[in-house]
C-alpha cells in the first residue's frame, strides 16, 4: 500500500477517534490533530482539559490567534507529515476543522506527492448540536471527498467502516 493521508472531520462525539482506531487494526496508522500544539498552550494557561462549550471556544480562539501569529498548527502538521514520510506507516489521519486550514494543508500534502482525501464523519444524534465557535460549528462548510454516517451500534460499526474504507477510500485512491 502506498502512503495515504486522510483529513478527517466531524462534530464532537461522532466517533472520529474510534473509526481511526478501527483502521489502525488493519493498517499501520498515525493519528494527528491540528489542535495538539494549541492544547499545550491552553494547559500552560491552566485549562483543565474539559471539552465543554466554553473550553471549545477557548481552543478555537487560541488556534485562530496562533494561525494569524505564526501558523503554529500548520507548521506542526508539516513536521508530523515529514515524520510520517520517514516511517513504514501507511495511513495518516489528520484531524482538522477549519475549511481554510483544510485547503491549505491539502495543497501542501499534494505538493509533496502524497495522496490525500477528506472525510467527514456524521452522526444523527450530533447534527443539531452547536458549540458557539467557528471550528466546531463550520464543520459542514467544506466539500469533502467522502462522508461516512456513523449511526450503527458500536458492535456493527467496525465492520461497516472498514468495508467503507476499503471499498470507497482505498479503491478511489488506488492504493489497494
């Protein structure tokens, strides 16, 4: 299998991490997030690690500030992508929310000769929730390559998602 980068997005609670973990059972996978360097800054400011609406707004605001200041998250993702390229890992999941950041990273990755696709995860019970910040509330404001509806019981979703992953993403990317 050639290396594959998947930008994954979806509202909080739709199961993004769970689905990535399912793929990791079948392929050598790395899972990164554009918010990681921001979390470190927030923790230095006594953020308690909660992901309530107030905390989500704090993280979103900090990310916007550092994007404007020095593009911190983008540089972090570039360094993680370079590390991924130097490994035997096959799939890189990149958790990223903002449409303009998705476009920028996608352009960078494809300029490196990597195959990159975008994936939106949706779940009916999470669709009406609003968080009061751009990062979470604008998840649907991007034209994704693939959308997976994660509405099955947990006991059934692993098989269904792996089938979706193989029959859609890998097949279209021609990395089987």
